[in-house]
C-alpha cells in the first residue's frame, strides 16, 4: 500500500529545505532564489523516490537502478549550475561559483529527502546555512589577517567568488 503521508512529507521537506537555502541566496542578490532551489530540491526528491519505486524488481530492491538515477540528477544539475557561472573577461573575475555549488548541494539534499533520511537532510541544511552565514566574514577576516588585503584589493584581484 502506498503511504501518501510519507511521500508528501518527503517532498514537502525537500521543497522547504531548498526554499530556505534559496532565501539566503536571494537575500544576497544571487541569481537563484527560494523558488529555484525549492524546485531543484523537490525535483531531486521526486527523481530519487521514482527511481526507488522503479528499482523494485520482483519484490527485490535494485541499488544499481537507484544509483543510476541519482547520478543522472547530479549530472543534470551540473548544467543548471553552470548557467549561473559568469566569467568576465575584462576583469578576469569569475562569479557564481557559490551559487552553482548551492544548486548542486540543494539537489543532493533533495535526494536525501527522497530517500527518507530526515536527520541527514537537516544536518546538511544546517551546515549549508552555517557556511553561508559564517563563510563571508571568515573569508574577509582571513584575507585581512594573513594576506593583508582590504575588501577593495581583494575584489580587484579576483579573490571574491560571488
């Protein structure tokens, strides 16, 4: 019997986690936001759940089928992430790497939600948010402390990801 409550919870949690990560990106003026990353995570959860159901072969679970589906999601998401990476030839700056990585990790969290591993999904989400919140101030501190660079100098020599 299909447990629609469990299915709904998996999909809802995946979408909400993606949306939370997207809110951070949106508040920082990045090209992805709540809806984009909510959809990425939801889609990854759906693909994972579908592959888990399709992987049942005569009542036995096929790990190879699930593995192939997950590999397909991760590869496909790479193309979406590549679309937000911009190389400015005049300044030789690359922007969008963190946003691309956030798309990729959001898909992975969606996969984990689709598999029903709630604790792992929540731990990963917390780590992503901690990195987003603490990462920039820590980078600035380290550059000022060890490289003796101001924010302006750092930006002009391409040490600023996005």
